[in-house]
C-alpha cells in the first residue's frame, strides 16, 4: 500500500472518533431520527439507548453510530472488540461510512490491499466522495489513469474540491482551463488548490494573486465571517512575503493594498466544503 495515499486523505485518530455534526432537519421523528438527534446533540447516553434495539433489528445506520460509541466508550461502556464487530456488520449491511471507517482501520493494520479496496469500491457505488477519492489515488499509483479520472470527475460532481485539485494537476492536459478548476476548488476551502494557484501566479509575475493565493493556501484568518485584515497582513508578511519581495517599497505597499481587495473578493464568495469525518451523521 502506498503510504502517501493515506497522507493525502488525512490521518485518522481512532481515540477521538466522535465529532460534532450539523443540526438535524425538522420533520416527523422516527426512533432512528430520535437516536440521531440525541447523537448530534452529544447526548450519547440517550442515543445509545435508542440505537441499541434498532441495531439489533439490523438497521445499518444505528449499527454504525452505536459501534462508534462502543469503540470509544462514549455514552455506553467501552467494548472495542464488540464495537469493531458491529462496525463490520454495519459495513456488511451497506452503510458506506462504516465501509470507509473499516477500510481505514484495515489500512492501519496493513491488511491486504484487495480487501481494503473492496470496501472502498462498495462505498463508491453510493458515490461516497471519500471512497471515490481513495480509489482514484490508488489508480493513479497503479497508472490506471482513465479509471482515476472517472472517479475524480464523479467525486467533483458530488462537490469534493480535493478531486478538482487532482483533476487540475494530474490531468491538466486533458481538461479545459485547469486554473478555473483550481479556483473553484479553492473557493470551497481546498488549500492545496490555492497553493498551486500561488505558484502559477508567481510564474506569470502576477504579484497580487501570488501573494493572495499564498495567504489563502496558508489557512490565514478570513475563513470565518469576521475577517481580521490586520492579522492577515501580519501573517502575509510572515508567510508570503517572498512572492513580492523583489518589488520596490512603494510598489510593494500598493501590491498589498491590491491583495487586500483580492482577498475581500475571495471571501465574499467563499463557501467551504465539509469533508467526511468518521462517526458523524450526514
């Protein structure tokens, strides 16, 4: 297994699986709805009580969420062996999140590649972008470019900006306007896309965009509603000064004013994408 694939997808901390989720939608509450609502609110004792009978009845979502609680001992007594067994059952019942989490664990345990890939393939049949991205990276490593491109296109169609970055960099000669694709990815919070754009702007001697994209790629303030431009200016000087260091002082000062305008425009349209996380409810 190519370990760089794991780094690209991000690391998984199995001791901290339970993550905050967005509020659930209103509507008629079934038992599963009640369990999910408790889970989202962090009322894990109540969610475990509600999810247990549903899991026993074979509900895949209930099994997935309850397995997360059992593995971590949150809201229920910890039982990792039983938790992983239940997670495997949830995966076998077709829960794509369980399939991916189980695959991630198998990767950490150096399980056979074909077994890991089979789980991602199952999740990909539900157009789960995390699975599609893993498959694409695996196929790039194996030089199966047509399959990789197809999986990336499906993932990007589903909104995953990481897929757009890979399309624009790995398949630049095969797609129209890769820079536009990178910009769309950056607009959704994909920092690697912004880093590529910074380098491309530098090559074009566009000092405004090279500094601006560098600032965005560095994860500087501005990703929240209240943008602190003073903090951004300090951070730009520390992180991105190399992009306009050749300018004369007056030209450099004007460039920074133009960078402020560039960033203000970027963040007006900024709509960050929420990546997959283990043990959340989508």
